[in-house]
C-alpha cells in the first residue's frame, strides 16, 4: 500500500505542478517554456499512474481523485500561500476516507 501512496503523491505533484506551470504561462505571462515544461509534467503524470498495481483503471483514477484534492489544498497552501479553512480540511479528510474505502482489499 505504501507503494501505491507514493505513486499517488508523485502523480499528484506532476499533475498539479504541470497544470500550475501552464497556468503561470497563460495567466501570469511567463515564458512559453513554462508551458512546455508544464506539458511535460502532465505527460509524466499520465505515465506514473500506469505503475499502480490495481487492476482497474477506473478505481485507480477515482482513488487518485481524492488524493489529488488533498494535494491541491496543500499546494494552494504551500505554493500560492492561500491558507485552507476548516471546510477545506474537512473536505480533504472526507476525500481520504473515501479513497481508503475504495482501496480496501477485496476477496
């Protein structure tokens, strides 16, 4: 399970980071190269997800969605300096509970 969590975190950093670089390029007027690196990071995100050992594409991406939400809150806090409020933390916690339920071992 630790392997799966590490892959989710790496995929989240690649996806959020890539999207952020493209945001900076298109919305904040950064150089075109920021967008290129953002696109590369997004491609890497797509590859990282394939290393998950779960047999179902849909389940992996659904579970990753919950992790993505938590990482996005943390990214906003750490990078954008937007402090999450109580509702952000409660929502993120609900997502982690959902991810945990989805990834429970089945018979």
